[in-house]
């Protein structure tokens, strides 16, 4: 297995919508196991393929006792908001309070093409929203509001 290089803000791959996975082959399995290896090596709780320079709709997560991967996910969220801090391996620097919804459900497939359907609240729901954003070329700093946003923009300059 290989630890992949994490791409950081400024790399165009992070701003490009990821493509649908169509080939469920050996290279896909290798990529996903490398993504897990990389996520654990950098002590992340979630990792999206564009963060390792691969523009495909895949992410992995490991939060508490829930870990997994999903390919070509779609997400639905509840109405209830949640507050909390958030950071990103691809945005070096501090985390910031980032508004999210408290409940999320993702549906997609796994590396064998079998259905994946996972729901969560709190941190798991936050992770699903954060990683799905990566697949659309969105970073968590885009979600910041008000004074927190101003502070983050200052810090990034
Ligand atoms: Zn991230």
C-alpha cells in the first residue's frame, strides 16, 4: 500500500467537480486501500479522492466505530442545524466553526458495485457533508459565515 500526497488549497483538482466512477476494477480497489492508508497516516477522519489528486467521486471515513467508503454518493440532509468546529487536511491552518446540518444520509455503491446507504448525526453527518462537498469542488471555508469567515480569509492571506 502507498501513502498518497495530500493536495492543498490552490491545487485545481480541489476545485474541479469529481467524475462518476465507471470502472470497478483492480485499480479502484488499490486506490481505496491507499486512501484508507493515507487517511490513517495523516490522522484524518475522512478523505475524498480529489484530496489525493484523483478526480473521482469516492470518499472514505473513520469516525468512532463507523468506518467505510462510498463511490458516486448522493446526500440528503435534515433541517436541524448543528454547530461545531471543522478543519480540512487540504486547508492547512486552524479549524473554524462551520454551519452544517445535524443529520445526513448518503447513498452510493462500494468497490464491488454493491449498494451503500449510511446515515448519521453529529460528527458523522458533518463528515459526510464535508466529504461530499469535496466531490463538488467545495471546501469547508466556502461555508463559513460572518465574522468567522472574515477571520479565516485574513488568516489565509
Ligand atoms: Zn476536507
